[in-house]
């Protein structure tokens, strides 16, 4: 089976699982480099689309998913963090529409790691997590726009999603972190 076909099947399975039942369990980082890159590209597209709509809360797993992904104490803590999240994040959809005029280019992750079961996030099984993502878009002339999304994100059998969102930065043209940020993992930026 070719790598391209394998990646296509992996993404198809993830999409079918998401549509049919939502996330069931955290998943470790794929061992295959190409599979990892495909997952990161899908994550980047998802982040870009939700920010372009001015709706980052769509990245959050629902309460039922939290109960399947993390232990009860962590689920309770994460639900409490969500109270008032809209006011705390202060996302103004009009400010984020600039991402809608830019095609998705890539994503830079910081705080990416394998989180053990029962670790600080309370995952029920080992999972690939990250804390920050710089989402990057570009206009046809090459001008780039980027925005940081911060929180607790985990890879599951249904793809990536957010356990919590703590900050969403308004997009900035030619963001300085496009040159300065040190990425644990990145796709599409170079």
C-alpha cells in the first residue's frame, strides 16, 4: 500500500469516526512521519477554519467526550474552566474574518509531547498533546497572517480537539513569531 493511500485512509477513518460517534480515547502520536504530517495538516485546517468563523469554541470537546477522555476530577476542573470562557477569550468574529481571506498555509505547535495516562491532564490513556498553535494563512500575493491559539489540545481516535481554551490571539499580518517562534512540530511553514 502506498504512503499516500495509507494517509488518505487514515484521514478517512478519522473523519468517519468523528462524524459517527465523537472521540472515544486519547491516541499517541503516529510513529510514521508522513502520518504525523497529515494529522498536523488536518489540525491546522481545522484551527484555521474555526478562527476564520470567529468560533474557536467549536474546537472544544463536548462534556460527554471529556468524560471519555479524562478522569472525573480532570473533567470537573476542565468544565469549570469553561465557565465564562467566551468573555475571557473575547473573540470578535469581524477581527478573525481576515483569516477567511487567506488560504491556510501551515501550523506551528509548542508544548507538544506524549502525555501519559493519569498525568497532569488526567488522560485515561496516553495521548499526543500540545499547548499552543500558531495558525498561518497567506493571501495570493504572499502576505501572511497568523494567530496563536492556546489551551490543552489532545489527539484522539477522532482527531485533535481542545480540552480547554485559554487564549486566542487576534490575527496579525506578518506576525513576528513567523520568524521567531521555535516550533516543537510544524507543517507547511517552510
